[in-house]
C-alpha cells in the first residue's frame, strides 16, 4: 500500500532541483551476490548501448580496408590503414605487426587520449607509436586509431565543439534525438576495429586486448563493457570515483543517469582487468577507492587474480613505467607468460609523423562524407532499421516490443512504481456537496520528487481518470470548483486525479542548473521527468480503483502517450496530439526534447507497446503515424481498440468516452 502522511508544515523542495555532474564524488554500491550484480550489469550494458545509439546494433557494412603506406623495420612492420565504419566514414590508423611469421598473434586495440598529436604523440609522458612498436616486438598485432576528428580523421570532422564550424555535428539536438553523439560514433568505430583485427589471418580472434589512456581509457572501458571479444583490458589513468570525463566523446545523453565510471569499469569482470593510475591526477585514489570497489565484483566470481592495479608517481600519463606494467599484464593473459611482472621496454625510434599519416596529401577518397552528412546517414540507417522491424502479425509485434521496447524504456528512463514505493502527503481534505476534494503531494520512496495533486472523489466511485494539462491542475478547474471535464466525470461516478507535472503549475518555478557540463549525461530531460510524474500518478490512482483511465490535453497529450506505453492496467487512454508534426525533428527538439526517443521509435514504438489497450488519439496532424498504429493494432488483433481523429474532442465527448458511451 502507498504510505500516506498528513503534513501541515511547508513541503520540502523537490530533489530534482539538485543536479548530478561529472565532478561529484560517487560511492560504489554493495553487491552481495553474483546474481544481483549480473542483473545490474545487464542493465548497465543496455544503458551504454542505448545512450550511444547502438541499440539495436546498426547493420555492419563491409569494412573495405585499404593500405596507403607500408614501413618495414628489422623486427616489425607498419601499415597505414583506413576502413569504413559507416559508408564514407573512415577509421584511420596504423597497424603494427611482428616481422615473425610464427602467428597467429594476439591483437591489441590502442585508442589514444586527448594528446595534441593524437595517435602520433611521442612524448615522455606518453608515446602511442612507442607503445605499438613495443607490442609488435613482443608478439602482438597492435592497431592505433584516431579519435574521431584527430589527424587523418580530422579531414572529415573535428573533435571539439569550438573547432566544429566546418563539419558540425556536436551538441546537436537533432542528433541526440536519434542517438547520434560523439561517444557513440567512437564506440562504434572501436567495435569495427575489433571486427577488423579479428578478420586478419595473422590475428588470433580469441586473444584480443585493449588499452588506452585518459580519453582512450574511457574508450577502453566502454568498449570492454559491451564487447565480449575484448579478453583483456588496461584502461590507463581514467577510472575515477570523483571525475567522469570532460569531453563529448566521453559523455552521451542518459549514459550516467544512475551510474558512474567505476561501475562501468567493473563490467569487465571476470575477464582480466588492469587499472593503471597516477598520483598526480584524478586516479590518485585508485589503490584505496576504485580498485577495491571493482575487486569486490571479481570476488563474486572467485577471480581476484584477474584484476590488479599499478600506480605511478607522475602527472596524467601513459609513460614508460605505465607501459611496462601493462606489457607484463598483457603478457600473462595474452601470451601465456607465467607472471605479470613488468616487461622492460626496449629503445624505439618513431617514424616521422608524415610517414604515419593515412592521407599525407590531405586528400580523401571521393565518397568521403563530412559531419552533417554522417549524421544524416546514421539517422537514415536508424529510420530504415525501424521500418524493417514494423510488425505485421502477433509474432512480429512481440519481437518488435522486445527489441525496440528496450531502447524506448532507456530513452525515457521512467517506470510505474508499485504501491510499496509510493509516498503520499495529505495536505488537506474538503467534503463538498457531491464529492470529496483531497489535496495531495505524490512521491516515490527515496526519489525526493514531489507532484502536487488534487483528487476529486464522488460518493460512489466506479473508476478513476488521471488528467494532465501542460498548465497544470489549475487549468482543469473553474475557480475553486471542478471544470467541465472533471464535473462530467464526477457525474458519471468517475474520480478524477489532476496533477502538476515537472515544469507545470506549482512546479513551474522550479529550476535546475542545466548549464552544468554534459547535463543530460547525468540528468533526465524535462520531458522524461514529466513522463515519470504521469507514471507515478497512475501508480497512485491504481491503489484506489482497478479501472484507471488516462487523459492528456494539448502537448501534455503527447507526454501521456509516451507514458502510457510504460504503464500497466490503464483501461482507456485519450490523448490530444496537439497537431504535432511527428516527422519534424525541430518540433521534437523544441516541444518534446527527450534524447534517444526518435532512435527508439517514438510514437510508433509507444503504439506497439500499448496495443491492444484502448487508445484514442485526437487532434492528430497528417504526419502522425496513423497507418503504422493501425497496422500495429491489427497485428494485436484489436483494430477496434484504436481511434485516431484529425480534429479535437470536447471535454463532454471525452467524459462520454470514459463513461463507455463514445
């Protein structure tokens, strides 16, 4: 049962006004059982893939690798390579191979950090070519590849927002709606690098590792979290409980709503993981904080020998000492050495930068795309994927819901709470001529959210309706009494619950510091908060009656349509589609900005999840997916349960529908 408390004192502030951010100190949760952790791990992997726009995974086109330069040295060779992660979008890098013919060899991905020279950086604090030369000499095939926008990749797009005037796709609301972001594009590049290495005859696809520093460390642990082909990982100078990364390539909307990098790093368990840290950066606490936390997960697998740490007394780096420690770890798990003792690095000579460039003359292949073209291409691929999954029968509908329902739920990050999680503050009650008016504040246990509500209860209730208006509950009143719709419902014996969702009514004055860097990485969008408030109110109303209806007015009808797909036990949903242009991404960004919602199938997926529940959509624009919805309801065997009208319904007509007369 929901917990009800009478309170006359002033209500506490809504906890959603406090925002999460990258520089907070986060605490690793306790996971007493392996089963509990594995359930959490599955949630986190889905969180990563959906926030990266990679659920469901895009179709993998041909890599079409090309070698544009070759260098031979006494004990290793270097190929300058590019291949396509998307048609016309290139992964560019250098492939270092042993001269020995005794393969197959382990393969190692070497993403780099935010060095000024990217994969070509050769400094005392870090040398990517030096690392790869040393790995090749030790018997690995190593591939160092550009962060998007660095070196050769910079001929197509730029990495930083301030450099993006020419190619522009950063911090793009349209891209975010479709799950297109720099982190996701880099993660997809890394997945395709695994494909590339695994395709080489001299590489043992069962022995692939990954190691990178700083931003490359982020790439390492994100890839390791979602790619089981990574058998050994060494993220260097990145995993921290008090800093989560400062670049767009390390942050995507929704990624860390309920987690942080230490949990993500623990997803490597029980595969071998090596944490390299430094005393002079944000990994200074790793031996005492982050390493023990991750080790606790390895304990659940009886695999503590597969996780280790090494800290160097230095500033932010991937210096020689760090590299030698990683060589030892990789040697044990990929070469079969008896121990993980650091391997001494031999002197190396790095080739001139121009010799390592894939496109030294700055000329790209003729089919190369730029940033905006890439965004269009990825969005088009997502559109085609959704169309290809369109359900035509009951089995197709079930399969669609199982697949696209995941991305939909993670885009909205909302759910209907059970009664045991509800908290209700009763702030006043009045007995009136034909009904009782209760003033309430609804919340979920432990969340700190607060939803002002009015509950109108007739003498003999026979069902209830949740009413949501973009101006809040006051817009449904006539002075101090019920408005037309509420009065009509009360006359039919239907109780009415009117609420103020986030940003409406009493909550309109609340503010969040949305200026925090990567705000949407750590915090839900306003639209997602409103959907959650609707679901919370539905959960509360369900504790009063088994027959629950949902009605949304103006743009709140769209919020209700999205929420209904995640609700249980709703009898009839009536929503105003507000003549919303469903095919216009600018309209979504301006009126219904929820990152990932279009990638998740928007109202099309909502209809698939609602069917065969009774749904009435009115005031629908020509762009509303009417044909899709009708096909979905046909597949569900309930075409009569769907009604879509181009014109608006009056309050009287809505009341009549809910009373079963329309």
